[in-house]
């Protein structure tokens, strides 16, 4: 149990990438936690937004691999925000604080929904250059919990954890996926009542994405073909909403492919970011591009061979 937590990779990550804490709101209790790794000269990095149960370090495998290829990557953990507008306002202030005009966003589940809402919120003065939406959704009504959204703040932590755990895979899974689930359960345990209640509120509060406001943003939709918390209807809705989006399908990976299928996820992230190489919105150090493109071609070859 807890293989990932004691793995050399995770320990190397924790010992080499510092966790920063930043306050951008007037309320001192609203603290953003983040890992910022890779070349600081990059002004349009890739930012990772976690799911309800996640902390910033659930993306450690992406941070290690992508920074090794020359990308600047930031993984975030949200403060306690109770509505989407408040979140978007806080996130905008964070980007201002970090002096980042535009960014690429990778959002997992709730993180993907918040990424879309932020792109929509800033559409008149765009701050989002592209989106990678992993196991994500565009309308909170799919969870059929909009009526309970206003009562999460009253519930004790153990009850909130039970609600989140109800969406975790319960059937037989391979050992790597089992390790990913163990790690996410451990991360869930580290969250306090208000953190969990606020995230569940954001996840279930009645809201949907307005596609006409973000239709010009390049999008990659990443999803899995095996069991995940998302229904087929929710996935179909995303395809309809973004008809021109690139699709990155993983045969397996469950709810947390970035942990248990990290090589494939990292490859799809690289493929998505390739289109911005050579522009001012590149997330990679220009001197690293040729070596990184060779890696992508090798990875592409491996993925296509596996599919045959």
C-alpha cells in the first residue's frame, strides 16, 4: 500500500521542487499552494489544476518529465473558494502576481471545469492560450447534486470524504491503477473540511460552460475508455461542445491517468504543446525543442505500435 508515496520518483520530486504558498486576496486565509518548475524565462507556462480529491503534487510525474524536456510547469492547489466567480477572480490575481499574461491550462475533472470557466471569465481580455481537459465536464448538472451544493459547508469532513470516495473505482484494477487510487485517497485525507466542502460546492453548483466565449481556444480532450466517474453522456457533451478539439484517448487509466498512465498523458501533453513551438506562447525553452521533438516522435511510434 502507498507505493507511490514511498517511490524514489516522488521523494526526488518532493526534495527538489519547493512548495510555494502565495496569498493574493485580501483574506489572508486564502492560500494558493503551487509547485513552479522549469525555466523561469518562459512567460506562457502549462498550469495543472487538480480534481476535487487532488493536491498540487498529484501531477508530480508530469512536472518531472516535462521540466526534463525543457517546459515550465506549474501545479496548483486552490484556496477555499465557494463560487466560480470568486475562484476566477482569485486565479486572475494569482496570474498577475506571477506576472503571467497568458497560460496553457491542464485541468483534471473539476480542474478542467474551472479551467473552462476561467477561459470564459477572461474571454474579453484572454488569459488562456490553450486547454487540455482530462476526464472533464462542461455542465455540473451531470452529477445531479445541484440541490445539495448549498449544504456541503455544513457536512463533517468524514461525510464529504465518503461522497468523494464514492466516485473512486471500486472494481478490479491493475496494480498501477490501485497504487494511483491509494495515493489519491492519501491526498484526500490531507484535505480539511472547508477545502473539501468548497471544492464539492464548485463541482456541483449549478453552472455550465458557454462555448461561444471560448471557441477560438485550441483544446485537447483527454479521456479514458475504461471505468471513470464520468458518464458516456458527459463525454459526448464535451465532444459536441468542442467539435474541433483534438482527442487524446487512453484505453485505460481510470479517474487518474496522469498518475497511472503518465507516459501516455505526458506524450499527449507534448503533442498538444507542439503547435505553439516557435511562438511567444511556447511553454518550452527554445534551445530544448529539437531534442524534445525527437522524444515525441519516438513516443508517437511506441503508441502507434501498441495500438496495432
